[in-house]
C-alpha cells in the first residue's frame, strides 16, 4: 500500500481510499452514526470514535459483516445455547434448527442472528468524492509519532507502558479513543486535517477506515463521503453466510 511519512507529525499517511462497504440500520442510513459527546465514558464507543461523528467503512462485505456481528459470535470453548435442547430431542443441532425456525426466528441470543436484524439493516457502498490523507495508525512510524505525542498521557492516565499493536487491537477504548482524538487534532504538512484512520480489522481479511464527519460536527453540510441507497441483506447472502460460519452463528 502506498503512503509516506508526514514531515510535520511523523505519522504515516495514505491517500488511496476510494470506496468501501458498511452495514448500518436502514432508518439511520450509512452516514448517520451516533454522536459521541466529550466527557462521556468511551467504554461503549467504537475503536476510533472521537467526540463527534465517526463512520466505519470496510474493504469488502465479509469484513463489514464481521465488524458488526462479532458480538453474536460463539465464545471460545462454549456450546451453542440451543445444543442442550437438540441433545434432549436426540437430534443434530442443524436438524433441530430446522424444526424450530418459525418459533425462534426472531430471538436474539449468542450464536443466533434473528430475521429482524437483517430486516432492519442494509449494506451500503460508500465513496469518497475528494482527496485527503488517512493515518495508517498501525504503521511503525505512526506508532512512534503517537508515542512521542501522547505517550506520557497513555502511561500516566491509563498505565500503558508501551504502545504496540496489542494496544491498538485491544478492547481498551479509553486508549484507542484517546489516540484517535489526538490524531484528529493534528495538521498535516500540507496544511490539511486527516480524514480519519486506516486500520486492519481485528478479525482479519483486510482493512477498515474510521472517517470523521467534520463538517457535520460543525453543523454544516458537505462532507465528502457519499453513500448509495443500500441493498437489503438476505439470509442467503454469501458474505453473511461465510462470516456466520466462522463465528458459529445461526442465520434465521
């Protein structure tokens, strides 16, 4: 992937994003993420949220589904919650699923994806109608620049002694959102502000982007990320089925 080091910040920056995929609820659409407020507890935020609005985009459909379905995935070493019922009936889990589909098709629980989850969501194509820089947060030069910029804060406030991919891929939202907020405030060597952050999906398979809706946050129109009207998600969607199989999720 092409890129260069910003001579002002030391961050590694890229300008080769053109389009990507996003799963979002149909009532909000692809470009209406929940607004984060300064001072709120970031524990429930997404990885690189900052105060304001952040849109997440993925390389392809599989990554987009993996990013939103990980909460439904079976935990390591656990059995499917319906396995004991199948065992009691003397049936395989797949056969049991077929028999209870009508009764359980709208249930929300680990290992199950109900019909209404799909009915309420679309998959969108997002396109950047302009140019700008993305920060490759996982590049060694970026890690070094972040460490120099807010390393003391990360250590004193969060007890992080060294910034590594383990921190960036981890679940400490106080750390990742603090890093995102610092990056968002930086000015590049050409005088521009970064569009957002490029990072690798923690589930593997490719890249994701966190895009900051700066103009929306300022009460203005004209953010350069555009979206199509979205496509409904069917139970036979190949990317959905691939991710569901990996996560041990039953699709209704």
